[in-house]
């Protein structure tokens, strides 16, 4: 649920991983996703799922940290799962 993702973000560093029932990463919910959700005036009710509001484009990096930093700069990414 979206409200659960918000609570997790508050406990962590401003983002949380969104996974499916098999713990496969669907994306991350960030403070940017939260701002976009608020701008759209979407309901934060009990039935709204975080996967409905996360960005669908994922960028994967299976290379050394310096390559991850380059990708973050290239795609203007502020947060990344490691």
C-alpha cells in the first residue's frame, strides 16, 4: 500500500524498494514520486498501491560503483538501490 511505502520512506533515507510477491524489484518509491503524486492530487487511501505511482523505467547497473555514478548523472537519478 502507498501508506506503507510512505512510512518506510520516513524510516529510511527518503526511498523504499517496491517488490512483488516474489520479492522481485518493481521499482523504488522516492520523495520525487511522492511529490508527483501530491501534485496530481491522487488519493492516499488504503487501496492505493505504491506500484501505481512509481516511475516504470528502471536503470540497472551490474558494474563497479563508478559506472553507477555515471548512470546516475546521465539519467539525473538521485537515489539507487545497491
